[in-house]
């Protein structure tokens, strides 16, 4: 898939293209770009030896939540990854 051919809204990555993959036996979903494979789902992030997808996702403004009276920063995304997650999940089903 590529920024040029993506029809699911704004392109959600800082790289121009990549390949979605599912390791069916482990249910790990990944996105590969420039020879680097990034973990998409929790299983890939936790058990795969993949780079963090956050490395190639544009960030939005920092948000904050109050935890026990302490303001904690929370990362937000400038663009939704829902379309990518949905396509990757279809590969694993």
C-alpha cells in the first residue's frame, strides 16, 4: 500500500509506502517499510522483535490525564490508524 493509492482517509504514516503482513500462526500484524518491520497489534508489539509503529506515525498534540493528582502526558496521533488496523486484521482472519 502507498500514500498515492490509499483511499481510507489521510495517509497515517511518515513513510510513503509499505506492506501489511500477518503471521497467522502467532496472530502478529506488521507493517514493513524501507526494509524495517514495525509491530501493529499488541501481540506483535509484545512478542515480536519488531520496531515500534510509533516511529513512523505522525504525532498530534500531547494530551494529559490526571492520575492520582499528577498530570501525566498521553501520546495522541495526528491521523487515525483504524483503517490500517482493520486491513491488517482481515489478513489474519
